[in-house]
DNA sequence: AGCCTTTATTAATTAATTGTTAATCTTGAA
DNA sequence: TTCAAGATTAACAATTAATTAATAAAGGCT
C-alpha cells in the first residue's frame, strides 16, 4: 500500500542518512542524491512521488534545482518539499515561487518528519501508483470499492485484512517484514503483538486459499501466484 | 540469546526501576546510572548496545551527555534513545543533532517500551550493509523476494543459509574467513561454534551443487563459478 | 441507549522449521 | 604419514509461525 518513492537531496550525508533511515522504516522506497545535478538524473529515472530538497547546497541550490525539475514534464505531478534550517532566510525562499509544495525545517525530528511526509503524500491523494489496483493471477484488488475479487467473485474483507493484502500485493513476490507491515498498517505509535499479524494472515488465507500468501520464516510474508 | 546490554540513565530512581525491571524481564542485561557523568563511565566500561537517556537531568542533561558519548569512539555503534516527557518542547531537544537514534516518551508504558526497545535493537542488526543483488554464472540472488535462482529455477533458502550465500556472492572469488562470516551473519554478540558454519555450507552445497562454494583450507570459503 | 454483529487483538498451545552441537569420519598439506 | 582442518550425519535445541479460542472494541440498527 505505502510504497511511495521519495528522493532526498542534500549535500550532507548525515542528513541523507537520518532522513532516509526514518522514511525507509516507514516502508517508503528511498533514493538519495547529494547534489542538484544528480538529483535531477535520479528524479527523471525513478519518478518519485516526493522530492525532499535541501535549500542550501553548493553549486546548484535547492531553488534552482526545483525550478529545473518543474520544467520536466514527467515530474509535473511530483511533490517537492524544501528542507531548510530554521532561521534561514525564509523570505527569500517564500518569495521565490519555485514551486515547492511544503517546507520541512532542520533540525529534523523523526516523528515530525514522518508525519509531515505522510501528510504531504496524503494531500496528493488518489493520483499515481499508490492507488493503482493490482491483479495477480486470480486475485484482483479494487481499492476504490474496498473489495477484492477471486476469479471474478467478489469477496469482502475487513479493513485490516484488506490493507494487509493490499500491501502484500502492491509488489507481488516482495517479502514484507513484520516491521514494515506494522509500520505501514498500524503506524509507529500503535503497538500490537506479533501474533496479530499471523492471525490476519490466517484469515486471509482462509478466504483466498493457502497458496497465495507465503511465509518466509525469520523474515516476513509475501504474496505470490 | 537475547543478552543485549542496555544502560538506563535517569535521575529519578522510580524510572530506573520500572524501566529496568521491564527490560530485565525480557532478558536484557540492564545497567543504570542516575546522572550523566556516571553514565559515561559505565558506558565506557560496559559498551552497551543501547543507552536510554533521560533528557531532563540536573547538572549534565541528556543532550550534553549524548553529545559527549558520541565523541567516544568505542560508542560509535551504540544506539542512544532519549527519554522525555510527552509534550516537552521537542524543538529544544533537537535530538538528532546530538545523535539520538530514537525517542521514548514518558509516562513509560511497559509494553510500549519493550516493543520499542526491541524495534530499535532489531533495526541495529538490520542496518548492516544494504547489499545489492548479484548474479554469478547460473546463480542469481534476489534479496527483495528472498529467493535465489539456479538456471532460472527458484530455490528457497532458510535465513542463515540465504545470508551466508549472500555474503559469499557479494564478492565472488573473494575468500571470506570464518571470523568475517561469523561477524557478518551472527554479529559480535552471538557465539556459535565453528562447525555451525560448516553445516550451513554443506546445506548450501546440497542445494546448489558442490561446484560453487569452495573451501580454502585454513583460510575460509569463497564463491566461484 | 442497548443489543447484536462484525472485526481486532491477545493469550495459550501446538506444530513446523531452522539452527546448533557433538561425535565421527575424511582429506589434503606439510 | 600424520594430523589438524574441514565434512558429514543425525540428534537435539531454539526460534518462529500456525492455530484456536476467548475477549475486547467498534459499528450498525431498532
């Protein structure tokens, strides 16, 4: 479900690491670049959903980078957030309409960062990949109607089961660790036991048949035809 | 198995006790200190895996303590989590600048605490080098799906075997000593006998065929086409 | 509101898989 | 040829997941 791509651009490796780490933990796919030029190359290739762009960078600064990105048609739906130190001259940034969608201030606080990123992406809503329905073999998912189909026959799933299946199917074959599942479906704050996941998995298997969801012991679960 | 060392630092004995008790119950080895100075002394001596540091302390506060700890080379890999009252001004903490890896909020709820600590420590283990997929001759590795392929045919490997093969294949031809293998796959904490590696190697050879993994007697093992 | 139904979570038990060790055998380098 | 390093095997231990049933929480409906 939450497999949005995020590109982080900063010249300080430390920042890349902590921001990247915290977002990865939440299940996002993270790319990093340490200068404007590189970031544009990656952005073109990966088409991220969100780009977090440090304002202060040597050579090509964040605003310039942003400006160039905005002229790339494939990136016209991409969100861009500026990363800037508190107290840096806001007026200049704000005044210059480079097309940023939001601001994040340093020093970066993990919780704040994560919830902000979630908020930004939520705002974007419905668009791209996130909401794309998947169909794998006999199982199809309809996120809009919140139902799934098995061989064309509709099956109703409770919320948690639906989201779990949704996550697993969002990239068939890929193993999702319990940690990622937890963070994605329950969020960082809620704490539920490990067995809870098992039980939901079991219910899914009951309804879909055993062959789809596979256990990778010691690692996690994956969906496979 | 779970014998990670945790150092808890707080000026309130109550907190030390409740946190310490709950972590001991989970099998961790717990040390306590009631001020920054003492905590640094203990940290140097015991080299804990995780330090839980109260932000608000008389004399040397959590941030200052954290900062000093970060300058001690033996504590480079130690995780530090801040303990702070919910609602305390986060911006004042500027946690990541001082090098904290996570936050825990008071009041401490045992279950939340324990699972959070587990998560933090698990993370540490998982951080070890994000290796990329390789393909050598007839054998290909797919870390995302957690499978390997031999001539396109998928083979499922248990975790340890997968990681072992993964390591050997990460640089084909290179010999990995037992020591390196141990440290990479089991980590410094766990101690297992030498034969254990042999057994895993054997299982791999059974599944892949003998020709890929070569023994370099007196030195280690290597993967070769 | 109170009742009923569905969904979510937990706890306790069982089952399966995976990991480790110990004991013995084999091999190859000095 | 000798002998330490490694291979092999099977027994055993530990870990992890599956299952079941019970309980709690949420939602719907008169």
